[in-house]
C-alpha cells in the first residue's frame, strides 16, 4: 500500500554534519553567508575585550580563515575599534563588509571590505557610514554638522572597490527611496530567522521550513540558593516525529535568543556560545 503523499514527503532524519569550536571563552556573535555559501561571522572574547572574524566552508565546516583581526589600512598594526568595537553590515560576493562605532555612541562608523578566504582587507572607507546594500552599489553617507544641526551627505560607492559612483547629496528623497528598494539581509542571503511566542513555562522560538520545524525552548531553572538560570533546548520535528534535539545553553543568566537560523534547508545553531553546528534534515 502506498503511503499518502504528505507522509512520503516527510523528512525521516536529521543529523549534525559538522561542529566547529570557536575557542575557549568565545561568543559567536553574528553570522552571514558569502556568494559561494561560506559561513562568515564574528566572535567576541569578553574577558580580553577582543573580536575576530572567521570563515568556514558551509558543506564541511572546514576552516578557511580564523581569528582575523580587522585593522586600519592607514595603520596596519592598529586594530579597528580598539580590537573590540566592530560588527558586520552585509556581504557582496565573497566580501564581508564590517563596521566600527562612533566614539561613545552605538552609531556605526566606517566600512571595511574583507576577503576572509584570501585573508586580506580589500578596501576600507573609515570616513563613510553604511546605509543599504543595493546590489551593484552601496548607499553610504558622511555625517556633517551645518548651522549646529547634524546632516547626512549621501554617496553611492562600488562594493568591489569602495570608489565613489554617484553623489545623491543631502536631499533625503532619493536616499530614502533607495533604502526602501533595498532587500533586507534576511531576504538577500536567503535566511530564515525565528519567530517567538510565550507559554506558561517561558519563551519559545521556532522556524518553519516546509514540513519540518526547528524550535528553541527557553526555560527558567531556579536554584536552591535563590539564583535563577536559563536553559535552552533545540528540537527539530516533522509532524509529531522528533528528528533531533540538543541543549543550546545549559546555565545562562537570561534566555539565549536568536541563536539559530535556516539557510538552504540546513539548520545552523550556536551551542554554549562557543560552538557552531550545522544540521541537515532529510
């Protein structure tokens, strides 16, 4: 007897393809994907206030680059953002575009284009601030002060070279229109991110991918001394069938949220801050 089509199409297994450890004391912080599907990201080491970049083959987890320190082109021995205050903006092809921060502010400053597989900084524009990825150009701006008021002077630059292509200037109509036309990073990189709901036991995040679902359950664990810790459990299910489970975090002071995503049918999640794991469902 043939099974119903819906049951035939159900996945029957999920297995971890690879696991990569970012180092003792690391916090894997952000993930992005290059044009050739490499996994790129930033990891932080809070105890020594350091941040470095890494790049892995998505199919095998093989390390293409690790512990890359973002440096200033004008001063190659000087880490950007004191080696700590850096983050990721977007990608273009094989390039990872990074930023620093304005002094004493959460506002971003500067753009550094890094070819991690080639272990090099391709170009840098510390004078500009990233605004949007338009595909064949980047919308950026310089901050100015006119008559005591802040102004933004917009420029379009080439993502491959950092060279200026066009100058929309300080009129906001054109930059706002371009920004609205730009795809989100989630759409552009083909990433599925979790939605979140609450139940009587805590918070639940989930991502639906066709007929299977990845879920993270965040549960509070009171201790005898009055302290409270949070545990996070990951599951992959297809209908009522459990295909995979793991502990993402075992003892945290708050829920560990947004620590998993799906891309091209594969799950990526961060375990105990230090490890990145890839799971295939079939």
